[in-house]
């Protein structure tokens, strides 16, 4: 490792030097503790007696080779501060940790697994003009052995085949895994990290996680992992005051803590920048992940996410450096920002003055859309343009449309439950919502369970309510989402999201009737989607398409096949050669293929 690059914040592979590295003659341990009075190594190999470590390089790094230390053994660094006290810390660059409530690092040989995904990596792209339909998963609660057992998870290896088969069958081509970096508290969902280089041991070993990713690639499924570059857990056995001083965090508590009660990284320090961007590179390089969804970017753009406190120039500079470096090293990887701010040019390249993300979550679209569907139908004429507003700003960035885990917890209700009205009214509205989402420009993200209209809020301690599929409304809803997803994957008119010539509102002025019509264009045929979001049957709706079109109905959200009211095979529209005419049931959408 280049020490000067480490201090400047230009190093992306510090994990190749720091941490615990196995070899034929045991394991070499290295840690960075510049303000420590001394550092000792303790572990299973020493019967937890101290092995003093040697200062190396400029005296700020500590190193020790231990012949007896092998794969699977636990260890910690005992770090003495200037006051004569000490704290035992897990390894900031450690590649494994023991299962909570244990807090030790575990020696892991991260080079032991041999990937066989070369063909996937060679053909992988960042999906600018290709479909990206993401199934967001929390591995500990998709399926479990037991909800009664607090450790009733399946391992990475055990869940791989079933999850991949499911994703392929139901028309998703990317999986996004909620944070896998080690974390002490199940309820944090991985967003309060203690081991930024250690995949959580809840689900097994690093090699088992690599196997999961490899198997996804063999089935042409990409895998994105949630990454937290903003903050870390407050636990003192981890990064907090690591060398007896605030090494990774800010010196002032005013900016040192955030709204989640965790410690903010001090992005002005080169060694902290190196740590974070090395962790980002680690997941892409070592585990072959296809992208990173970076959490809470607003809190890096502005001090603690508060626009009134101004921009955090050091953090902004770091974002640009990290993203440009990651894209140079992994051009086809996807770097997405979860950013609730209106900060400009988040997805413009760094060379163009942007922040260098490939995509940004469109949280404005998400809030407006869900608010609209929560609203009683009698008020939807008033709120009609909540659904058209997104296209006024859409081309400012490259967007992912997210209906994520954040929208199905903490009393917010699940997506299907959010729909206005009684139980039986929620399903047609949810079907229409998802067709609208599919037709709208932007890549797609749906959280697990939403595809079968789960009505119970997500709980990380329980698996999804798979038994709901014995009820026809839920089973047919999943079948509907399956067909809709495969339509999205198949028709390239739905993929050219940032080409302004690809999208047109065919009708966005039918305010009183709450009817919308949008068209996505391509040389291989156009997709037309027509919606009635009112609770009235809208008779005699007519839309001029122009001469020479061939019209084919691809999907009717009100079809009886999906527990709707319209008979399958019945007359649903007429086309005169220029004009399409139809009667549209309440809370429904229809999707057509138009060809010359």
C-alpha cells in the first residue's frame, strides 16, 4: 500500500494491507492506530493473552505475524490510550466477525472462493438503455427456518437457489440486498455498521456470500448491495474512538452525531476517505457485487442533512473522488444514491461537474405517487397533477423509482395497504399503481412481499407472509406482477428512460375523469398505457393515435385472471385505424403495444 495515498485519501485497496491476511505460515495482522500508546493482539490462538504488536512504517501502523493464527479463529486489538487505559476493539478492516452478541473479529481467507462468472462480468453494463428491475431483499426475513428462533435465518448458501429461482420466475433481473456489513443490532437492518469489511455472520461465511453472488450471475441476475458511507455504530468495541481519540469521527459532537444517533464519519480526513472508499471497492472487487446503493447521501451533501447549515464541501469532494475512482476501476458497476435533497447534478459525471452517481432514487416520485393513491377518489381531480409533476424534472437526473423497505415500516403501512378504501378496493388500485410505475420512465425497485400485496408491515424478525398466497386476491396479484415485470423486461420502449423523445403524455388533462395516457416510443414498437384512477366506470374514452398503427393489448389490470371484473377475452377496446376507444373500469390500467 502506498502510505502517502492512504493519508491523502486516494487509496482504494487498503484492505490488501490492513486487516488479518492468511498465508502458508499463519496470519499477518495490521492495524492503523496513530494516536495509541501501544497495541496488542489477543485471540483464540494466544488463549487471549496479549501479543504486543510492532510499530511499522511511520510508527502509526502496527503489525504482527502469528503462525498459530488460522482461518476461523477469533481476535481483537487491545489498544492503549495516552492515559494508560485500554479498550479491546474488533478489526476495522477485519474480513469476518462472530455472530452477535459476540464482538470479536474472525480470521477469514477471502481468497479461497473461485468465481466462475467471467462471462457475466464481461457483458455486464450499468443499464443506461437496458431494463433494471430490482427486487429489494432483507436476507434475514425473506424466508426463515423459524420466526420463533431469533437466529432462525437461512445461510447465504441455503437461500441462494430458492431466491434466484423466485427472482427469475417473477421477472426481476437485479437483487438489491439490504446492508450486509456486520452490525450488532438486528433492528438496525445493517445501517449501523461495526464491520465495514465483514459480511454479517448471521447468514454464514464470506465464501458462502461469494457463492450466492456467483450463482446469481450464472442465472444473469445482477446483485446490488446497500452501502453506508455516512456514519457508523456508536459501540466502543468498533470504530468509535478507535485509538483513544476520535480517529474516524468528528471532534465536535455538534456534527459528530446524526438523527439516527450514530457517529458521522469525518470525511475531511484522508485516512477516513481511504477507509470508506476501500470498503466500497472491496464489495465490488472481492465479492463481485454489481453495484452499490449508497445510503443517506443528503447527510453528506449538507451538514447532518440540514440544508440550512450549508454544504459539506469536504464530503462533496470525497463523493466525487470516490465515485470517479470506483467508476474508473469498475466501469460497468452501478452506483446509486439514496438522496432526498434537490441538490443538482447528482447523476452527472464528475468531469461534467456532477457527483458521479449513475442513478438517484426518485423519492419525490415515490412520495407524490403514494400520497395520490392514499387520497380518497373524490379528491383525486384536485390532486391530478401530482402524477404529472415528476416528468417536469425527470430529465434533470437518471432515476430509479423506489417502493422500498422504508415505505412499509414504522406505521406507514405496506404499499397495498396504503391504497385508499376497503380491503377489496386496495387490490385493483395497487395493480394500477404498479402498471403506472412500469410505464413511467425510470428503473424500478420493489421491496419483497409487495409483489403479492402483503398487508402486514415488514418486520425483520419474521419471514414474509407466504401463507397469504392461499388467498386468491394475493395469489392473482403476484401473477399479475409477474406478467407486468416480464413485459417491462421484454419491450425496449420501456428502457430508454433518459431519452426525451421516448416519452410523451398522450393525455394529461383529463382532470375530472382522472384518466391518464402515456406513451413510450422505440423503433421496435411503442407502449401505450391508459389509466382510470377514479372510482367510476369511465365510458366512451377516446384517444387519437394517428393512422397506420397496429394495436395489441398486452395487459389489463382489471382482467378476471387477476381478480378483476372484466372477462378475459371480452371486448376491451376498439381501434378505428386512427382512434382507440374504450370503456375503462374504475381503478384500472391497460397497456398496449403499438406497431407500424
